[in-house]
């Protein structure tokens, strides 16, 4: 039985749906990435770290008015645990810590830039 899946517009055997919808399918992978970047401050953090090779917490706080120290720390920890941001502790007193994008974080940036371009060419419908 041939069935057309709407997101690819390609005829596909019914049994092959697991390629998109199964636990290792496209939907699962995209959902995982969206979870990684979900959160009010994660995208601003990623874009700031893309613009600057490394930044201290105080710089990020200055560049993102409205974010609290607690939220910044929480989002940085989540991004670090997801492998998108690296934390470098210099082991000095007073403490000095810098954050930068990992290779995975840099690999995600072209995708985010593509999403930005999609948004520019497809403005909100009122």
C-alpha cells in the first residue's frame, strides 16, 4: 500500500513510516533538538556565544537585560549538559569562568540561521 506523507510529499510504503515517526525517526530527533534550545534565554545565549568566541557570565548578563543570574546559570548548565556550550574554569581567585560554543553548538548555528531566514521570508500572518 502506497501512502503519501505530507511533510516529505514522497510516496512511501506504510511500513517505512517508522523512519519518520519511530523512536529513532526524524520527528524524535527534531523534537530532541527543539527541547535542547527551548527556553526563553537559550537562543539569546547561543547567538551571543556565536558572536563572541568566549564570554564570562558578567558579560552575558550585561548583554541580555532582563535575565537573572539564576536563569542564566540554569540555562548555561542545561546547554552544557546537552553538549552545546563548554564551560572553562580557570581555577583562580576570584573565580573566573568563561563559556564558549562546542563543535556541536557551532554545528547547530547554520540550522538556526536557516530558521531565521525562513522567518524573514515567511512573516507572521495577522
